[in-house]
């Protein structure tokens, strides 16, 4: 029987505390700028589109589409896949794909967020929807 993969605890700061607290409840949060209307990830207080500080927290559906990915077959810990997904709400983000057949991943495939436990807040990853 193989041992469960251990993930490092995220480094938090006061600006991202609401994100990590929501993650503990299984919620994936993004930020939306009330000045220009754009959603962004990684959540930060200043909008990367218009530089406004008028941003609010918003719960994401956690639904996304694979934009691109790379499958790493040779690794001391075994194969893994990383890539970019585009959230239903618009932002794209880099992630790891977990709990799925890595060989079956394809661009345009629907995925959803899943949280993996750490010694701190859980980390968000994506798996096939």
C-alpha cells in the first residue's frame, strides 16, 4: 500500500488570509475589481488590470477548462501533470492535476477544483470534472 502524498503548507499573509480561511471550508475564492469588473487570480488587493484597490472577494464555481498542460513522466516521486486552466469566471491559473488518469488529459477538457490537506490550509488543485 502506498503512502498518501504529503503537500507543503501554504505561506499565508494578512492579504490572503480570507482565501485560505475559505479553502478550509472547501471554497475557492477569487477577487473581482468593482472599478473595471474584471475577475483575477491569485487574489490580491490591487487589480492587475486597472490598478484599482476596489476589489472584493467572490466565490468561484471551481469549474475550469484545461488551456495547456505538461505531463512529467520521469520524476523521483512518479509522474505528475502541471498546466494552466481557465476558470468559468475568466481568470487563468497554473495548477497541478491530481486524482485522474494523467495520460487521458487533453486541452479543452473540463476540470474542477479539489483541495488537498496540508499541515496548514488545504491547497487547491484540479481534477477531471
